[in-house]
């Protein structure tokens, strides 16, 4: 089920350190950090930096992560890294229905990925979350507000990725050039 995000819901980025070096970055939503970027992104953000409600939003984010990680797996991938776009063990290639998808290694969006149907999607790799340049996550009846990625290691989205959902991770998130993301980091 989709956990309550509390005050974290309004944040597009909620981190201890946020780095941005491109004047072309646009972010719509609050941005919370204690160490700020070299270049302030464009877009609309009512809350910016470490002023209230940043601390409370961080606590709410931690509660949401605990909730997501406590939900039982509805599908567990075989050992090692998995390319979500080409996997054939879970059902139709590149298409996922609502559920909790768990893996003991890394997960990669290595091409087109479709989230089909209304409900909650949780992708929980024990390792990293990555994408291949030009990869895409498409929503077909799904809402980005109900898609969660909770990797145990760093997240790296390659250039030109189209991505959806909230990544909640303590291991760092890197977003490549020209990435379009409907969700939160």
C-alpha cells in the first residue's frame, strides 16, 4: 500500500546534500537540503533549503521508507542483478502490475518499462538502482504518486531517462543530463 508521506509529500528533492551544476535544471516542488547547490534550479519551490518544514519532512520520509521496506514481497527475482525491462520471470516482458518487487542484487531499467494498472508499485533492490541512457518508465493507468523505489545502494539514472515515482534512499541519487522525472528524489 502507498504509505503516508506527511510533510515529505511536497518535496521534489529532500536530502542532506543537493548538488546542481546546470542552469538548465527545472524542478517543481520543494527542495530541502543542509548543503546547497552551486546553481539554484529553475521552477517553483515554496520551501527551499533547511528551514521548516525540512526537519519534519525528513522524519516523515524515514517513516515512509520503514513502511515501504516492511511490506511483504509479492514477487522476488532470482539472485543477482536484474534488468527490469527484459526480465521474463515475473510476467510479460517490460510490463509490471501493482505489487512489491524484491531483488537480492541491483535493478536496472534497461529500456522501456510499463507500469500497468491502478495500485501501488514498490521496487526494492538490495543493491543499486540504475537506468540505461534513453530508458523509460511509462505509466498506463498507474500514478507516479503510487510508485516507489527503495534501493539499498546508490541510484544512478543515465542521461535522457524518462522516469516516474519516488526514490527513497540513504545511499545517494545521481540524475543524468536531460532526464525527465515525474516524482521525487
